[in-house]
């Protein structure tokens, strides 16, 4: 008997996240489908970014943070004692809200991850990897003649695509994006969305966004979170295909939020 491979890249089961004594997120059960774009939406403070960061153990970097329940990747609980958090973050990359290129050249921004992970290939092979990552991030044609230029000297939209390329260079399977377009202009935002559709062929993407239009046009699945008024913890209210969530939500609170009546 063969075990059927899960259709999910990441699965959370009864996951709660605490910052000290405060429970920021409670009882989240959610599956992130492979090679699809999943959007996490909801009002500020409802735990979206906390949930996203739990998927690659970025919350571990916050003093006093702890996670209960399970987060499975390839069938293994990421929070098991024998799991290396650094390796988790190689497999599950992250792009942050504000572009954060290193104060290095464009080339060295991309090469940094492979190098610290013990790159053993030749210089020409590293050149090929840098080019491939920049191409995959739809940035190569704009910077191919300026690879020695500082990553801080290009536009904000280009910087964000550089950060995406940097994440791709270590060949993750999942890319987490925490409001990656919130600091960008509409044209740069559209480029990032188009890039996400391209990347979906080879990667699983999970994005936090406050932009309802972005969630509706740029994701396959949507998860709506809301803060519990009694204990102030974020909770998952509804999860489904983006078409279902935006056109026929099952929960009245979801409908109120996406129609702009609260939040």
C-alpha cells in the first residue's frame, strides 16, 4: 500500500502562537496547496503575519515566542525537537514587507545565500545561478549590465524583486511573502503579482495582504482571519478558493470584511 502524497506544501493543525503569556493566534488548522497562491487576509492585529512566520519558524527569532500544535512540511512537524530551523528557512523562504537588499552588489545579494550554505560549484556555475534567479524574478533584463551596482541603488520595485531573486537562489519549495507590495507603487505592484503567477509553476506561494483587490485577483485560495473579541487572539474564520470567499462567503463576518463594512 502506497501512502498518497499530500496536496499541501504546509499543513497547520490546531496551531496556536504565544508571545510570552499572550496568545496571538489560536487553533489554526489550514493547508497551503502546492503550486498555488494562498492569500491571508483580515484586519490589522488578527494574526496573519504571525501565522505566516510560523510556517518557517521566523517567530523563533522573537523573544518569548512559542508555538503549540503542529505545522507539517513533507509530513514532518517543523517544531519537533530534532528539526533545524535554519534548514526550514532554506526550504521555506521569505520576502518581507519592506524591500531589504543587503548593502552589497546585485550579484552578491543573490550569491550570498548559496555561499553561506557552502557553495561548491565553479564561478561560472555561480554566474549561471545568479542569472537564473534574476530571470525567475523578472529582473535580469533590467540589471544584467549593472550586476556590480549596489542593491540599494535600484528602485523600490526592483529591490523587492531582487529580494525575491535572493530567496529563489537557495532553491526553496515555498515562498512566504508578508505584504510584499505595501511599499510599492501600482506599476511595481502589478509586476510583483505577474511574477507570482509565473513562480506558481515551480513554487508554492503564501502571501499576507491588506489589499482586497490584490487578494481577489492574485490568489487561488484565501484565508480570512479575525481577532476574537474576548481573548484578543487571532483565529481562522473561513478558508476556501478565492472565488468562493469573494463571491459566496459562508460566514457573515467574511462577507462584511471583504465588502468593506468593517476592518
